[in-house]
């Protein structure tokens, strides 16, 4: 539940920007003053602003969510507020998240397979930032090196994760928020611990 709340909060700013963009374009179309070029410009700028806002909020929230997930994977019972304590990782997380997002989108646009390799290779970057205090570039490099011996297996894990996410979205998006995303975040934390040679533990009763 804490992870679900954090993800919901992170989605609010992007939703507000998207709502404003939709409201402006809708009002212009309703008034008959809509020009195709102007609408295209508004939608393009609105989409870019939405992307930037989403990356920024995701980077801020992600530090706390990863910290919470790692604690669970280590058998601890973190406090609810941990998911909102990621501000100290914001700088590194923002830079790495931007590169991760841009790289994977570009990889998928090329031929899907490069995108999968980047997703698999960089899957643990956020955990390296939070757990090892690394900068964004170093975390991406560390994740790439740590996953290299298991790249094929991790690609299979990524594909299964995508299916889990799709299943959650199909369940009216509530399934993604309450089940899919929290399970995947904790699953990634378990994976990270395995990569660094640490044995994950079940939370103590």
C-alpha cells in the first residue's frame, strides 16, 4: 500500500498538466477558433512538458520507493513515510532516470530488441543509487556490469514484468497501482540483492 500511494502521488502532477492541455485544446475546438498548426504546437509543447514533469516527479518519488522496497527485500518492516524520503537521491536519480528513459525509448524505436537489452542492463540503477550512494552515470554503469552475466535471464524477467504490468492496466488500472507496480518494485529489489551477492529475506513476522 505505501508504494501504491507514492506512485499515485507521483502521477498527479503529470495528470494535472495533461488535464490542462486537454482543456485548452478542447475549449479551442469548441469555440471554433482551433487552428491545426496551433493545436499541434499546443499538443507538442504540452506533451513535452508532461514528459518533463513526469520524469521529475518520478525521480523524486523513486528514491523513497526503492528504499522501501530494499528494506522489505531485506526482511525489514519499513515505516510508511519511507516512500516519501527519497529527496536526498533526487539529483542522481533525475539524471539517471532521464538517460534511462531516453535510452530505452530510443532502443525500442530502433528495433525493440535494443530497448529490451537496455531495460535489462539498467534495471538495477535506482537500487545502486539508493543502496550504494552512487551518482547517476556510475549507477547505470554498475547495473550494466552486474547484470551482464545474467542478461538473457533478466530479459525474460523484464518480459514477464511487462506482462504483469499490462495485466494490472487491464484490471481498470487499479490492479497496476495496487498490485502490479508494488510487486514489481519489490521484485526488482530482490533481483538487485541477488546481483550484489546478498540473500533476500522474508519480512519478519
